[in-house]
C-alpha cells in the first residue's frame, strides 16, 4: 500500500508537470509541435494515477474486511455458553475440541432444526459438531428425547449434540444483529453459522442448517485422521 501511494504521488507530480507544459505549448505557437508528446505523457500519468488508486482502494477494502472478520471472531469467542448446570465457559474454550453450529431463529425454527438433525445425530457427533440453539423470540425451546433402553445410546448422543445454551442473551443478540446487518439479512430472518474446529466461521446462511452437507464435508474427529485435519474445514468467510 505504501508503494501504491508512492506511485500515485509520482504520477500526480508527472501529470502536474505535463499540464503546465501543455498550457505553455497552447499559449506559445512555437511549442505547438510538442503537444502530441505532452498529451501522450499526460495520458500515461492520468492512467497510472487511476490504476494505482484502484489498487490501493481494493487493498484497503481487503484490509478492512480482514479486520472486521477478526473483530467478529474475537467478539464471538468471548460470548458465554452453558454446558450444564455447573459450567459456563466462553466460545473460545471449544477451539480444537468441537465444531459449533449456531442455530438462531424463533423457537419453532429451533425445534424444526432439532427434528431435521435426528437422522444425522451419530455422524454429527463423530465430527465434533455441537449445536448452539438461540431463540430470538425469547421463547425457550423444549427438546424431547426418547428415554428407553433401545434408544439409550442415540438419545445420549442427541443430548450431547444439543446440550449447549447461550448465556447473556443480550450480548448474543447484539453480536447476531451486527452479523445480519453486515450480511444484509433482516433481523427477523432465521439463520445458521457453522464454525471450524479452530473457531473461525466457515459457513453461514438463511434457513435451516444443512446437516447432510456437514456430514459430507467435515472429517471425523476420531481415528487416524484426528489431529491432522483439525481446523481444515473449509475457507474462512
């Protein structure tokens, strides 16, 4: 960016000199023969200013976008989650441990997301996915689990998948509203955000989380590949 500014300054100075030469040539007929060369040099200077100004603008926007992304993820990492009745920990504590999926919308949206996740429960748990259900209408979704010997194992995994709950709702609401505003999404829209194992945002969208896509795209956190692919869950958004 420093060199872009230097080139802009150099081209601007060259353009200023060419402009004074052009004015002198236009007012002095003896110098009229040099007008084409002066115009050619002036055009090059103007083109250089425009080019490097565009490159600087693009680079500056990319820098601001990166800073906004880092700020977003830093603020998210400080939000609190309730694991159980005794433990409340920040989102940052899940880095390297789990892939969080934030599911935000009215209670009916949360319940339907809960229902749609059922066929993929075991695969999602094997991939370290944990869901953060956040009801934006203030209602508390009530999850129902089958309690019998035949479904004991899968019920345990479903409880684990949906065990988290946001703490300090106002802070979560503020963070979520900022993300919706940046994305041009209305505040009432139900959305999901999926995080990589390293805590960075890998995907988001309006509507229900694509549980089947998560199963297809994310590597398991157990077995031979555990550790090698940690955090390699796609590009950062």
